[in-house]
C-alpha cells in the first residue's frame, strides 16, 4: 500500500512540476520503524521526525536515508539534533542558530538548516516572523558551522493560495540577497492536505505522513 500511495503522490506532483525536482520527505513520527523502512524500500530517500528524542532513539534502526528534524527545536536539544540530523528544518531564532553552529563546531560538522517562517503569524505555531528573518540570516552569516539551504513553512489549515504565493515570493526575494553561509535552494512547503497546491506555487520539498502511510 505504501508503494501505491507513493506513486499517487508522485503523480499529483507531476501535475505541476517535474517530480525529480521535488523532494518527498516521509514524516515518520506516528509510524513504526518497519513502516518507515518499507517507505525507504519503495523509493523514499528522506524521512522527517518531529522530536529529537525519537530521532535519536530510532536512528540506528532505519535503513540508509537522509534524516530531517522537522519539529520545534529547543536549545537544550541542539547537541543531540546536530549529532544525527542531515537537515534541521525548524530553525526559528537567532539563539537556536548560534547554538547549532556552536555544537556543530565541536564535532567538525557544517550543519545544513532551513529557516522556519510563520508565514501567517499564527499565535499557535512556531516559526520566525517575516520581520525577524533578516536578523536570523545575519546571525547565520556571522558563524562558521551553519549552511542555510532554504526556508520552511507550515501553512494555516485550509489556507488559500494567498499564503503559498506569499511564501514563494518571500523565498524568491530572499534568494536575491547575498548572505554569507546561505545558498537558498530549498522551499519546504506542503503537507498531506495541501502538497499539490504547494508544488503549484514553487515548493520543491514536501512533508507527507498520513497520505503516504494510510
């Protein structure tokens, strides 16, 4: 069933983009290791975990795969996250960015990250405000062990196209600025309920759980 679901996701992506240009991140927070590994065998090359503890506990049980931390990251969990995550998608403050660089330096690593943006300024969601994005990118430019690869957003439930357009525009505008340690290649936008709309508006990384594992 996972294979059929994955094929359907690829088909939906192909309505708006070349599927080879869109990374599908399998969100495995509610899934068994066995289910995650089945998805990897079906072609998934990236998985996303919401909690650092779960990523650490299951790290050695996954088949070879790129591991993303997609949930909120607190500074006291940064050391553990940096030790394992290939990509941290949820950097939303100067404090967290600086701590990531500090911990990465200790193990001789340059940590790839995305800056999470709260595009609709929702009080119930994490993510940096648009007004804080410049400060975070400047902070990342001032340290040596971070590489900003793009932006991430969680859309409001039932969001219309306005927010997808707004996020894509922010991504494009930010790309035109020359920040050190920043190569904006990735726009991580779209989940199980809205990934086709996200791809339509320029997302090249989607995060799907329920739709893949149903």
